[in-house]
C-alpha cells in the first residue's frame, strides 16, 4: 500500500514552454502533498506544500508564479513549470502524507525535466 | 529550525563488510528521524524511522539505526552489505505535530564493490 506515482517520468521541453507534472496517490487519500527539487548529487529541497482544496504554501525563494501547484483532489497534485528555462532542468519528486495524519511521507519515483 | 549533517558524502565498502553511515542533527525541539534510500533515477524509499520508544530501530533490507539523544545522532548500520545496497542514503528529521516538513541531510553515496 501507500504507492505514489508521477507522470511523466522524463520530459524534455523547449525553453519558454510550460510542462505539467502529475503526482498521484494510488491507494490512499493524501490531504497533503509535497514537491521537492533535487539537483545532481544534492539533497532534496522542499519547494512547496500542497493541501487539497487550498493554495499551496511555497518555501522561501521559490517563485509561485513560475511553479504552479494545484491540489484538486485527495489523490492528485500537479506541478506546472511555466516558461521553462534550462536552469529549471532538475529532478522533481513529490511525496504524499496520508489522511490519517501519520508523520510518514510516501515518495513518488520522480520526474526528470530537461529544458533545451 | 532543524538541520541534518551527513558527514560522509561517499562511503566505499566491500561486499559482505559492515557499514555505518553517520547522521547528526540539530534541533531545539524533539524530532522524528528517518533514513531513506534512493536508487538511481528513482524516488525515495523509507528504510526506517524513529518516532519514540526503543532507541534501536530495525528497518528493511537488514538495516538498523540507533537514536542517541545525548549525541544527537542517528547512525545507520548494516552488518553485511550487498552489491544491491549501492545507492544514495538520506537522513531526515521532522518535528512531530507539524505538517511533516522533512529536513534532509545532503546524502551519503554507499558504493559496494566485490
């Protein structure tokens, strides 16, 4: 149980375009989802916390107009990178927290974004 | 605020040898502690966690960790590693009762060779 999927697993887009990444909790309801960014050989950096039905809370230094997060249902959160630039190339990972309030997060497999 | 230090960026070890990956944390409040493993181009998988109770925690794949409050450490150990244990390992902390915002260490690359 507690499986989180991400789609796509890899995406290549041209500079200036937008790309959407989906994060789904497959077998549980997630009231809270988190979006992380991981640079090569670096740790995970929390970008934002997404609560179902409300606006996401962004970490300091993360541009909310560039990284649009929508948590429309208890099983789906999306991250849209708008007007992507090569420096947005990274590995994006989502995680989900169960509705039971457990402090454990379940992580998705990640999405490799390459902006050319 | 919390911080996590993983002192070793890389740990090379021979197969069947024991290994210890070090993790120290800093926090003004009590925390929950986690170890995650990340295989190449994959997300994170929980190895084990300490919430309360016994300070020796056993996890999956033969790993265990010991919480030492006085030394603010949560080192990960395995008595005999396998080639398949080669991966990146992350230590993380979070205060209980919050929205579970994890603070991660910088990771330790465990490289197991024959």
